[in-house]
C-alpha cells in the first residue's frame, strides 16, 4: 500500500467533503468487470483488496482505489481475421467486397473476438487529505493519474483542484542545490541525478549510486547542463527522486517507519491501517517542506 510515485494536486479551499456522502458516491460508481462486448471498464474498488469499504478513513485521511480492466485485442489480429472473412466473402459472391461490407465485417469480427480477449487489470491508489487540501495519486505519469481524476470528476458533483506548483522551478532549484552542495533544510542529497543540456542536442548525463560532490558534476553544471532529476532524503525518513516537473518518483519509506507500523498492528487489517496512518501522517509534512524548499507555493 505504500505509495511509490506522487502526482500531486491541490484541492480548492471551497471543497468541504463529507466522508459519508463521499463513500455513498463511490458506491454508486463501484467497479464492474468488463462485459462481453466492453473494451474496458473502470470504477472504485476496496483499497484493502476484494472486501471492505470503498473509502478507508483514518485520522481524517482518506484512501481510495480505482480498478481498471482493459481487453487486449490487437488491431493486427482484427485485420487478420477480417481479411480472411473478406476473402471467403469474395469467393462466395464473385466480386471484391466494397468499403461498407469491409467495415461491417470488421465490426462483426471485433464483436466476435471481444468476449474471448485477454483482460488486464490494474489498481491505482489515491490519497485525499481534506485537512491540508492535498490530492495525491500513486501513478508514474500524469497520464496514468488522469484516469483517476476523470473518474473522480464523474463520481462527484464537483472537484475543484489544480496542480501543485511552486514559486521556484524545481529544475533551477535542484541545479543550485547540487552546484552549491547544499540541500535545503530537512533534506539531504543522495547519489542519483540526471543532468540535461539546453542545446539542440539536449545531451543527457545520468549518475546512479555515484558521489555527486566531485568536480565532474560541477563541470557539467558550469558547462550549461541543468539538473532534471535528483535523489533526496527527507529527515532520514523518506527517500525519493524529485523531477523537474515537480513529480516525486521512487518514493521509499525507510525501515524505521515500517517498523513503527508493524509494532502498532495486531493483524493484516490493522497493519494496512497503520501503514496508511503513518504514510498519510508523514507526507503532508514532506510536501510542506518541499514547498518551502522551492520558495513556497505559486498563487
């Protein structure tokens, strides 16, 4: 359940959700598996697994999960079956099928193959912090997060939100931190980074598990490269990679936090809630410190 990636949004100050009404709306948009002729399906599923409530609420923090199913039916397979059927039709009627016949045949083949297509399933978690006005989606890219946002907007009557933005551009700030070998308060610089040149070639240099305090790094920055990704650790509790788009990747809660959760839990359900309580207790502080390190949030 621990999040690995953070796509970060700010909830509007005028959004005052009620947990009971919110849970009711999730129930009305609960996940239903793909029908025989459906290409895809999505809806809300219990975050704990196959059973339980659709909304997990712990210490005024909410966790929801979007279930998605998608049928794998490659266009090449449809074309192959369609061409075979059209060849049979041509032999039967004595002339080449027209465009309308070809279109109808493709639709017929698709309808026949859909019920037999393989189905892929995935789960995307979202954490809602009504107290501090955060909406954070555990997704590796904004495109993946957009599926959750779209479903939330369909589920709720309103959802005022905006992307998390800061006064200082993350790329500019990270370049300054690395050049000066001085991380902002509460953070330490780790051993991974990516630097990119601004020229037409956009040359990229990546360091993995490599000391970042040498002359080589300084030379890249002096030569015009800017930091686009930088590994950081926050207060010796959470490590992550910050990107120039203000996305958090490779989020890792260090062992001290997970051990705290395990000590508080008596069974699987307790451990799930303890994990979520600790995660949702730490992340608002991390995000607040990150905003401060980047000169505050943009208006």
